[in-house]
C-alpha cells in the first residue's frame, strides 16, 4: 500500500484536518473520481482537449491530497500529454489511471477503517 498511498501524506492530512473530516473527504473523492474518469473518456471521444485536461488536473490534485502518488503521477502525465498522447496509445493511459484509481480507492477505504 505504501506506493499506492503515501502514509506520511495521508497522516499529515489527518493531523491537520481530523480523522472524521478526512473520512468525509475520502468519501467525496471516491464518489467524484469515477466522474472525472468518465469526463476524460468522454472528452477523448469528443476531442475536447480543455475538458480532458481539466478532468486530469482535478484527479491529479485530489490524488495528491491523499498521498495517492502513483495515481497523481499518471493523471499528471495525462494532463500534460493531453489528448494526442492518449490517442496515440489507443486510450491505454486512461485504463492505467482507472486501474490505479481502483487500487487507491481500496487503500483509502482500508485507511479510513483503521
């Protein structure tokens, strides 16, 4: 789990905002991140570079908040690489981000139950 969620980052968030509030933040992230992924897929299919970049940026920022470093790195690469990079890879980067999101979501759920 260490690479999926950086414990020091997560703990700093808990120390700063409190365990209960972090639980609420995690719940919000888990509810909103799938929409961000859907937005990226839809923006890719429509060729909407701005929407794609915004969704990738939001996912990156939220992932960093919780210490989901690998997810944040993948989202950042998509934000900076844009539609052309994803198209060149036949959409594979979105699949990679989606898979890493699933790992991060499971890890965050475990952490909020500790």
